[in-house]
């Protein structure tokens, strides 16, 4: 059995504008190529 290496990117970001209750809440997205990003957690805040 051989270990497989997976490569990818994690992007942590904050919501910038709009409702103050939604600002400054941490969200995550992932990518395999650093060009096409997929939001995690249905783009809801992680914390």
C-alpha cells in the first residue's frame, strides 16, 4: 500500500460589506489549482 499525496489550497477570508451581522466572519474555500475556488460550509461562517 502506497501513501498518496494530495495537493490543494485553503483560502480563509472575511465577508467585506453588507449587513454588519455578516461582516468579519471567517469563511473557507478550497482549490486544486488556485484559480477555481469552492466555498466550504455552504459559504456560511466557520466561526
